[in-house]
């Protein structure tokens, strides 16, 4: 009888999917304060996709579905549903920003390949690209402000359950990674005054800060404003196109995973 009591005193082992999700969260949190580069952002987007795949599997567990469907947790579930829509909105903004930049970039590349730098048409195309970038930056600035305000609405419920806490943490880290991406597209000089990522990096070494200030978007912007060599500009345009391609692929995969999560939450609420 005593041995039976002792065996019950040991805590139960967390579900393997919970452990996997927790590990993914820890990795993403630890990478949030590193320097921002195209490769690091692509890596974070891949990590987010894996994390949200864990979330989807957690939402398929009967115990979690039963818990989230309880009336006393309906408010929490509705807030999580609102959060899933918020993540989809930010993801869509990032996708559209990349798509718009890529289209202008490809037009510019085509002109340079055909006519080099000695053309009024090229000058017009450069102006078009820079005007498009200006519009993209305005859209991103609004998105980042909205993203920052979203943080204040997280984790306000005092009474909760583990699955709700997990999903709130997932939403928070996803918003952080999205802001890293948006800040990268925007460019370090324009974003340094309000970016959460910049604030998190204030305690890092100066070398890390300098590394964060270099990215493919900013390099192309600077090169086009002082256009001299078609060859050097073309190389930078190619690098930026490759960067955009990687980030688009990561966002598209993540977007599909976010939709799955939202559908699962809707099904739980409507069950």
C-alpha cells in the first residue's frame, strides 16, 4: 500500500508532443536575440513551421480538445482564435511585401540585362523600384506598430490551462519572429527606433549590431540610389532575389500551417 502511494507521488511525464513544442519554443527564444540576417530569418521561419506543426498535433489530442471546449475556457479559446487570425494577417502582409518587391526587382533586372546602366528607361525603373519600396515600408511600419500592440493583449488571463499557456507562448514568439522579418525587409536605419528586435539587441556586442545593419534589401536600396556599375548592381539584385525566394518559401509553408491551426480551433469551438 505504501509503495502504491509512493508511485503516485511521482509527477507524470509530459506528452512527447508537449516536450517537442517546448524545445522548439526554447530554440526560437534563444535565437530571438541573435543578429538579424537573411539566413537566420529563414532558419527561424523553418523553426516556426515545426513549432506550429506541434501545435496542430496538440490540438488533435482528445484531452486538449475537451479542455478547450469547456464553457469556462471558451473566452480563452476565442482569444486564441483571434490570435490565429492576427498571425495570418501579419504573415499575409509580409508575403505581399516580398511579392511586391520581387516583381519590381525582376523588372529592374530585365532592364539592366538588356540595356545596362546607360538608359533613361533604367532610371525610370529604378525610380519605380524605390517608390515601391517606400510604399512597402509604410505598410510594414503600420504592421510592426500593430504587432507591438498585440503583445500587450497576450497572457492576461489569470486562470488558465497548460494548452492555453502553450498556445499563448507560441503566438508571442511567432509575432516576435514576424517582426524580425518585417524589420529586415524595412531596413535597419528606418526600423531601429521602434523595433523590438533592436531593443533586444542593445545588450549585444557592437559587432553584432553592425552585422544586423547589413542586409540585402538595404544594400540594394543604397546601390540604386548611387547607381554606378551595372555588374555590381546586378549581383546585389541577384542576392536579394535569392533572399526573397527563401523567405517566400518559408512564409508560404508557415501560412499553410497557421491555417491548419485556425481550422482546428474553429472545429473545437463549433463541436
